[in-house]
């Protein structure tokens, strides 16, 4: 009897500690590109999926670290009569392309460059936030001590990597991991009682439909 349909689309970026294809650049370059992606997409994601398309009362985009893997996620839940999970998933794909076009068109504009500067500053401020208690400080040290890649200069290195990034670097990263042939994406779709499941797979992109997770 659940009326809501929901979609969680997840793009797998790679191991947190790895620079992936950016090995020739500063440490934590890919790590900071993922963080910037979260900052850059949060507001436009909500504006498009929730406000403009009215796909659901829950609509968000966010970066996440899960079991040492960095991911970028898109989440929508709602009960609009004509918007089952297949429609939501399709609009998510459209949004990814649409937003890339907008970012690309703004790369040489004063407004676009100012947004990029503001986003980088917000990311840096978040990185440099000081612990509010000795307990928090102790927890940070413990996490680093037991990290398999212990690095007590991690924060400073991340700030340096962030400072070196340009909007062109970001656009290349966006296209590589969210649109290009190296994209690794899983879309989990749940259909409400009034929505009929359909096949949203695009075989030309190497996508497969999994209806039974256990068998798969």
C-alpha cells in the first residue's frame, strides 16, 4: 500500500586513498574533486528534481564515503501520479547532462568563475573547521592512527590539492565519472503501489537490469 516511489542513483568514484587517473597531481586531488562535486550539485539538484520537475518531496545530491569508497549519490522519493521510479531515474540522467552543459557554458563567464571561487572557499572552510572539543580532537587522532594509510598531514595536503584545482579540472572529472565510458553507476528503484515497473536499461551504455539481487 506504499504510494511512494524512490530512486537512489550512485556513481562509484574509487577508493578514498587513491588518486585514480590523477596520480601525477597533488595527493588527494580526486578526493577533493568528489567533495567539490557535492558542493556544486547540491542546490541545482534540488532546484531541478524537486522545484522544477516536482518529482518528490525528498530530492538531494551528495557525496559519500562508504567502506573506503567515494561515491556521488542522487536520491528522490515521492508519490506524483505520473512519476514512477522509471520517470525519476530518467530525469536524473537528464539532469546530469543538463548540469554539465550549464557548468561548461559558465566556465568563461564572470558569474561562473565567481561561483567556482565561492564553492572552493566553502570547501576549504569545511576542511579547516577546528574540533569543538577535546573529545572530537581525540577522535580525529584515533581515526588517523588506525587508518591503513596514516597521514597526519592529510588536512594540509587536501587544502593544497583543493587550491590547485581549476574549473577545467572539475569539468573533466565530471564528464569522466558521471557521463563517460568509465562511469560506474547503480540505480536502485522502488515502485509505489500505483506505479508500474518498466525497463529503464540502456544497453548501449553497458547497463543491465537486476530484478533479483540474490540471483545476481
